[in-house]
C-alpha cells in the first residue's frame, strides 16, 4: 500500500480510508483518561512509524503533522462517543437485526460496557474515566459545548469524502461555480485539480442532493444567502 497526498498535503487516493481506519486504531490504544498533550511522545512516534511503514509514507515532518492532527481528532472523537453513548446516554445506536443483515453479536454488544467491547480500554481506566467526566467542571464544559453547537449556522454535506474526492462530481454535475473554473467549461484533469478555490469548495459543500430528484440545493435560506455572497 502506498498512500497518496493531494496538492495541499492531505491523504487521498484508494488507501485514504484504510489509513483513517489505522489512525483510529492507534487513537483507541491511548489511555482514555489522558489528554493528548499528556500522551508520551514516544508512543506517538511508535504509532507514526508503524503507520508510515504500513502505507509506505516518507518520514517527512509535514506528513507526520498531518498524522498527528488526525490522531488528535480521532482520539477526541472516541472519547466524545464514550461519553455520549455510555455516560450521558445521548447517543443511541440502533442495533441491526437479521433482516437488515445484522448478527446477534451486534445486538449483544449494545448491552456491553466499553471495557467489554474494546480490548484497549481496561475496566480500571473506564471507571476512572467515568469519574473524570462526572465532575462538575466536566459537566459544565459539556453543557457549554452543547450551547455553542446550537449557534452553528452552516453545515457541510460531505460525509467521509474529501474536497478532492467530491470535486469531480461537483464539476461534472454543474454544482461548482463556473466563475471559479476559469475559461474552461468542460471538466478535465486540469479543471478539477488546479482551477479551484477554497471558496468554491466551501460553496459546494453547503449543498445537499435530494434523494428523490437527484438535484443539488441549499435548503436553509440563511445558508443560501451566505453562499450567494461568495460568488459576488
């Protein structure tokens, strides 16, 4: 496996998702009671060396920084999932049944605690994590974060795909603003890789595709108004 990088230094290509899975595995090996700043640097280097060996990544500082950034995101995300699913109970996962292709083990797992699901999470660490997240300060931070989330105005509709992966679709289906595609009106390699801008990517990411009609649109009026200003 050879991981590719796009023009701005972000992972891309056929191995990008497997790379993300590998980083997620590394993140779940970090003790959940720690902050990322408290993780021994030697452990992070071990994760990086194992990952770059697996994906044949050059030992370059910029690529290591990209790895560490994704590792931090995955680690925070894992801890947030643990809190919402097992402590505050705000995240409810609907178990699959056999008609949906699920297995009995998946249903049983919903009744298990983290230390029974993930081998990297010990019972002692889980008990300490619950105590840590049940303190007044931690609760106040969660409540403030929830309030901040309510003020979020603009939502991206990209799923797990990157700008680079979406861009060809946006261009070919006429979503990408023609004013940002230079003089070319026909999608080509140069159009989708060089004649782009952050504003154009952001504009497209605000669109969602109607499942019935297949048409792209921005549903929220405030978001539509803001998006239109990007083109003026």
